[in-house]
C-alpha cells in the first residue's frame, strides 16, 4: 500500500476546507425558519417544537413538586449510621478501638501517642522533628525503600504532630498478600526509626525555613502570640514548630530518647476500621503493640493558670490587620461541650447565617470572613474569634466582635436560631461517619481523651435536648470577659496624645514583609 505524500495530504485538506466554506455560504442565504414564541402559562407550546421544556418531557412522567423547607419536620432527627464500636486493651496496656466495615476491602489504622509539643520540655520542636523523621529510614531501610514499599503494596502512610499528640496512619487493602507486608513495614517504620544524620539535617533545615516563612505571615504571628499570651509558663504556649535556637542543637540522641519515651506501647491508642473480623483485629493490634518500645502512659497535661484580660499589638507592614480575640476554654470531655459547640455554631462557627458573620460582614462590611470556635484539648484549649480587616477599621471591628460576643453571653441564642443550628448539626453528622477514615479518627480521639465508647451517640442526644437557657448558662460560665485576650497584627494604631490631641509616636518595632528573610523553597 502506497503512503500519502505530505503535499498530497495538504491539497486534500484545503479542498475540504473550501467545500465547508461554500456550504456555510449557501446555508446563510437560505431563509431562516420563523421564530417561535417562548411558551408561557397563557401560551401553548408550538406543536412543531421538538425540544423538551419540562421535566415531565425529559423523564417521561411527572415529578413531585419541591416542598417548602418550612414544612420539614425539624423535631425528627435524621437517620444515623449504626456503629458497632468495640474496645479492649493489649497485654502492654495499649488501648484498642475497633469497628468492622465490610463495604470495601480496605483497612484504616491510626495510632495516637501523647507525644505532641506539650512534651517538648526545654527543647521546642523536638516532638515535631521526631515525628517527621519516622519514615526517613530504619536500620535496614532507606526513606526511598519505605516509600516504594508502601507504593508497591498500594498502601498509604501518613504522620503528624500537634500540641497534644503525635499520630501515624496506614491505609491498606485487606488481601493477605497486601495487608500483611504493609503492616510489617508499618510496624518497622513506627517502632524502629534510625534517625539518619542526613535526614535529620534536611528535615531540620525545612523546619528552620518554615520558621522564617512564618515571619512573613501576619496570621501565623497572630496565632503564635495568641497561644503564648494565653498559656504563659504552660506547655501549650510553645510553638509546635519549635524555635531556631532549640532546633539547631537537637541531637540524634534526643530524638531516640523522645521516641523511646513517648512512642511506647503504654502511651498509645490504636484505632482500626475496615474489612477485618474481631480475631484479626486483636492479632493485628497485639502485633503493633509488641513491636513498640515498652513504656507507660505519659502524665496528663496540667491545667493552665487563668490569665487576666490582655490586648497586644504586633506591628506589621501591611494594609490589613489580623485579629484574634479569645480566652481559655474547655478540655475534651467537659460536660458543657455539647452546649458550647451548639452555641458556637450560632455565634460564629457556621459561616453565613452566624451572628458574627451577620454583624461584621453583612451589616458593616468590616471583613470578608469571621469565625469562632472552641478547641477542646487534654487540658483546657482555647476559644477564639478570628478575622482580618482593613487597618483603619480595626477599632470598629473589635468593638463589633466584643459587643456581639457579650450580647450572646448575656442572652444566648433565639429559639429560631437554636432550631436551625440543631438541624444543621444533626444533618451534618452522617458526613462524619461516612468514611472509614473519618470513623477511625473519631475512635482514636475517643481513646486518647478517655471518652465513653458511645460518645458520638451521646453528643447527638445532648445536642437534640439542649435549650436556649442551657446554652446561655454554659457560655456565661466559661467565657468571663475578665480573661479575654486580644491580639492584633498590622500597622500600629494611632493613639491620641492626652495634651496635644496628636497621634503619639510609634514605640514598637515593625516587622516589614519586605525586610523579612525569604524562606527556602522546601517547607515542612
């Protein structure tokens, strides 16, 4: 068969294009069909119009009309997924939480350790550096070996460290030829990290670069100042990312000691959700506990001392001011948690429709977004309200935020707000149990914070039974304005001089975005 020469092919293409142009000209000269009027309630649809205009024509049968949201039964909670949660303890004292989920041939494993930044002591950054190096090599496996091993098995490994905890996760298929080697590799990575010198140097440099990058971000500066002001002389006041002076001198021996102490079997919670039976789950959990270093549970983080109302301004060369208002809140397991969570949804936790969003954004246009939230932790975590506003509107924004919060503390929500918030929470709850990964995180938290096994069901029952008076009482009991902390990061606010009425001179240094050292390209 002869091949077509390029020039011959080009001639053919030109001929086809020319033919298309001629057809377009002929069609343009043809008389167009008469336009038909658009059907209205008083105008019948033309019989010759073949295009369907209604759902009945598309689907072949009438569809039921949509009902008004006002006709929904708000007193009846939505259906909940049944959760057969189980709990036991290994020979080493490791708490295990398990649920069988047969829908997919997969297993989600999550381990939590009381190994967060609250355990750093006088070495800020030690917990995060230790956790980040877990998958950087063992005595006989390099970081590349570990990564390729999980990839070859179709498994996913992840890890992280926060103020309360360090965590590691594994997701694997449950076929024995995949699950068994994935678990063996997971156990080796978790229990036998070698902390190679090159990896320590590289990850340390990434964390140092991250600290430099934080100096360019007013939100990060505000968060750091908020935690340190709210928790002076307390482990929560330390930045989990560490400090440059501390990171530079952390040694391999420090990392090994931290791992041996806090990544111990007695300090672990194991959560398992997936397509394995109880016997398999017990064997798997015991295998992981056997692989971990021996050790006891770490002592509980102590409660912080309350702080007096404080307002702190951090000068930053920008047109916007970052604002955080808050105070110490509650610990996980507090009996008022449901009331505070539900009330916060109304105050500022639900986005549009919340009190703060209405007052700050919709009525006054002071910020694009404003939100509030409680962060319950092992010790009382913070309650905070965050927003970013134009610098010349900072004073007005703070006035609106504080007055809105004070009014909510004094009066609580309206009955209509309460009904809407309940229905929103009850409607959203199925999403929190819609995936195995979501359930395994819930189970791990139940174990870590010593919550009852039926904690999720109890929470929903409590939310459904709450009244306006109970929410108001909970907010009044936990959010005393005498302990409120306010942090602003932005251009210095002018202060009126008492004698001349002129603005007082600046008394603090300014951290300019242009002057800050640029971070390296890699970040932790």
